[in-house]
C-alpha cells in the first residue's frame, strides 16, 4: 500500500489536469456539459484563474482576475507548461446561478455562492430554508462529481490519447 504522501505527490497532477480539461470543455465542447446536468443552462469561467509553472528551482504563478479579464495570458501560460491550480466557475441551472472556485490540488470548493433563498417568515420555515441551502450546495457538488467521474473514465480510456489530448493541445497552441 502506498504511503499517503507518496500517493498524493504521485497523483496530484490529476487535479490540475482536470481543471485544464474543464476550461477546455467550457471553451470548446459546451454540448458535453449537458451530460453533467440536464438542466444546465451555462457553465462559464468566472473572474479568477490561477496557474502555476514549476521550472527548475523556481515556480512562476499567473493569476488572472477581474470580471472582464481576458484569458489569453492563461492560455499563453499553458503553452509554456503551466497547470491550472484554481478555476472560478459560474454555473447556471434552471433559474439559479452558483459561483465557486475549484482548487486542483485538494478538490476543495471555495467561495461557494448559492442562489438566494427566501427569508424565513416564521420559526417553522427555518428547517425548510436550511434544507433548501443544503440542496443548493449539493447541486454544485454533484456537478463537480459528475464532471470528475466522466474525466477519470475518459482519462484512462484510449480516447484520451487518441482524440482528447490532441484536441486539448490544439486548443492551447492556437
């Protein structure tokens, strides 16, 4: 059995690669996103992308922030060998919108903003509002789980090396 720290260091690239793949899918294959949530209206890159490039003894970090920030610098960093370490996403499903940051190293969901819920009118409404908030949080976790499950199955298939990886490289270098 692998030591936890050995396993962590051996496979932490999967989180970074997953975030790069999510960015690629958001940019190039929006139809695939409907597999993860049939009610999905949109999944967009939000206002923050963090990338890291480890070269020799130094680590270069690139952070793209802002609502109207272009992602060209991020793609340029990918060309130079950087990996996506954090990706802010805007998820729209039905009449609702969620904003959250997905971290590649730990798969943490940070800064989750769920859709607004109605304020309680009485003490009896509190339980319902809490359950609604839990449901709204679970919806994001289910989306991320569905995407990651699909990615892992794709990653270990021949389709990854034969089709996806060439398309991903083409996207990065064009």
